[in-house]
C-alpha cells in the first residue's frame, strides 16, 4: 500500500493515511458497529481523471475500492477496513441551468449542495427531485432509485435522471443517457444505473437531472410536522385511525411520511407517531383534503395547525432540515451509538395494513417491556411513495418495487455495547413477522439495505426478476468483477438444483405469544404480486413465487463479529479527535 500511496501523491491526487486529520475525518462514523472500519488509505479525487487513475492503479494491483458519497449507508457499506476508501467529498460541484430546466451534479455532491442553487437563485416553484435529508449523497440516492418528498408527483429520483457519467472497471470515462438505445450496451448500463448502480458497474462522477416545476402557481409548498402521542386508553381509536390513514387513496400531489416511535426514555405513553407533510398546492386545498381524509378530529386539527404554506426555496432552506433534524443529527460522528436496520416494501390493501400495524404495535409493547430502563429507541418509518412512481412498469428501470404505497424501514438504536445480541435477536423476530407482507414476501429497498441478507438472497430481495438482466449488464461492463462487495450485483450464476438447509433462528430473549395472522393471507399476497405488472411480458415481467424455504442467518450469532474481527488488525491513531475508548481520554491525563 505504501507504493500506491506514493504514486497517488506523485500524481497530485489527495491521499491520506491513519493519523492525518482528513483521514480521521473521512473514516469517522456515528454507528459504533463500524467504529474500527479503517482502510489502508483514503483517497479524495478532485476530478474525473483522478478517479480513472485510482481505478486503474487499484485494479492492476488487485486492491479493493470502497466508494463513499456522504457515508449514509445504513448497513455500513460506505465503510471498509481493507484497501482504498474512495471518498468523493471534494467533487461536490453543482451547475443549475434554468433555461434547459436541468441540473448537473458531480459524484460527491450532497442534496444540500443542489438545493442551495435553487435557494440562492430564488427559483420559487421549482424542485430538484432529490433526498429528504440535505446531507445525503446524490450518487447513492440516485443509483438506488431514490425516494423524494415529491416522488408521488414526479416519480423516483432515478426517473428524473437524464445522463450519467461513470468511470468503469477498465478506467474508461463513459457517459450514458436516457436517449440511448435500450438494447445497446450503453442503454443497458443506463437502465442498470437507475436503481442498481451503487458500487456495481463503476464510480459515478457526474449526473444530469431534470428540474421539475410545481403545480402550485404561487411557487409555494405546504409542509409541516406533528408528533401524535396517543393516550393508552385510546389505542383502539389510534389503531383504527392509522389503518384508515395507510389505506387512504391520497392524491399524487401530497406526501405524508410517518414514523412510529418507541423511545425508552419517554415514559408518558407506549409510543408516538411523527407525521411529515409535503403538499404541492395551496393551504386551503390542503386543509380540505385533511378534513376529508382523516376522521380523528384532534389529529386532523393538529396536521392543519402545524403545516404552513411557504415559498419552495424557504422549504428547501430550512423546513426540510427541521423536518428531518433527528436523522441529520444522528448521522454526525459526534453522536455515536449502535444501530441496525432493515426495510420493507408495502402495498396498502386493507388486510395487509391491519396485519402490519398490529405487529408493529405488539412489537413496540414487547420492546418497552423487555428493555425497561435502557437507553434505546425503536422506530418504524413509513416513506410515502406510489403516485407517479408506480405508473411505470417494474422492468422500466433496475429499481423494481415501484408499484407500492410505502417503503418502510425499522431502526433500532442503543447506547450500551452489551445490548447488541439482544437487539439483533429482537430485530430478527420483528422482521420475520413483517417480511411476509413485503412485496413478494421478501422485497427490501436497496437505499435502506439490510446487512444480514445472504449472498444468494440479496439480489432477489432488492431487484426481483430484474436481477437476471443486471447480471448480464455486469458481465458487459465489469466482466472481472472488480467492483465486488458483499451485496453487489454478481456475474451470471450457473443454475443450481440443490437447496441449502434452513438455519434455525434463535428464540427471542423472552418468550412471547406469536402473532397468528393468517398464513394464507400472506401467501396469497405474494402470489398475486408475482403476476401484477401491467400486462408486461418477457423474462422480467412476473416475479417468482418466493415461498420456498431459504437459509436464514442466526442474527444473534453476528454479535460483535464486525468490531471483533476488525479489532485484530485495526491501526488506531493516538491523535484521532474522533476516536472513542481510551484514545479519547487524553485530556483526562491518559
């Protein structure tokens, strides 16, 4: 590694090693599960030609690369303890062209960089269909599909992509466009980048997107936030309200995200639900819509009272930041804790929603009972999708699960390292109850990845039947599988007839009564969805019936495996201002 570091320096490419401030700043992470993830070096290219040199040299020396743009991977996939961390932080330029209604973004830009261009130019009434959190990286968002506050109005983030420029495994600079012939190699690559591009086919160094005009002629957005703490004696009304809320056929111009919260430090009630509102329209129409759609008078009243009409530039400048303040702060390395995630893709038929909300309610009761007195949080966030995103066929882009109503993710966060085993066991039981109600009985959203998915299961979970075409595209653009990572798109696999035995799942730390939702309901959902793709035909049309038994990881057995294995070879810096443990106690005389 010393040789390649010297080479990068000779080429004037910024490169840093352990102990240097920029290295320590880059590898710092808020999730303590990955606290010992320290690569051999961090490279921060300043231009596309730098990326080409880095890829060429790394491939020739068989040194793995991990791409980082913002570092928000819930599963730690933007961290590494081996090889090179390719941090695109210095490539964050954004060019807004209001004449062509387009924006060009470098591969290291975050959504805040993009939104600033609209804000500083006071372009009211226009939206870039990007992320909710301004600190999220543009590249990872787009390459995973991308859920925007205005996805229901303008489709997935990747549906707004016009061009993408990547550095391929052969170190070539390749630009692909939405106008390329879909049957050509470039056309296939563009398709693959729209939902499955993260770390699979190359390094995204530039993208070009459409700028969208809001329907509200005043250039305003109605946005708000309200946290509803239901009273313990009114949980029946609460559950009925939430079931009606999730099964409501909302118009495309409104998005309402919701997060079920169970914070063990809050003892006034079992749970609360936080609502985040975005509406492309005027306040009067918004109020009427809420009154028509929500029968619970207090909830309707507060959603109206706590939602304001404001210029779209002001919404981007301050409201979006305020709405997602907890998520933004949680990602700061100064707020270190342990956290694990998984995600689901839900349609909103009544039977399914009733089953899902019942499970969530019961699991939150169990969480509070099992972990009383601990510093821990359980939350289930429902990201409102559908609308225009669901108008395209599943095979239109590599992002497969577009015909759903909600992308949901579970987050569990805790303070004490000794809780990891119990938290992993709890999450495994929780998600095994919910998984049958996800699309096809297993769908997971790649932007909210699950780190424990097995290598023979993750492609089906993320991409459904699109995975087969993705493997063919992989063979075209990365035949040597240089861009190889734990949950990456693989090269075409030989067909196998044998199946591996199912691994027994560990029991929860305290035995609980299981939820007894009708298995026929869940099985019926999966079979119905496998043949539900707007009349499309061909190998990518209907997803397989995924009812067969597959290996399941004993997630409690993963306890401390990440940090424990990395500790054996980690090289700590005595001058690391971001380090915890004894290294962080220097000011106390150690």
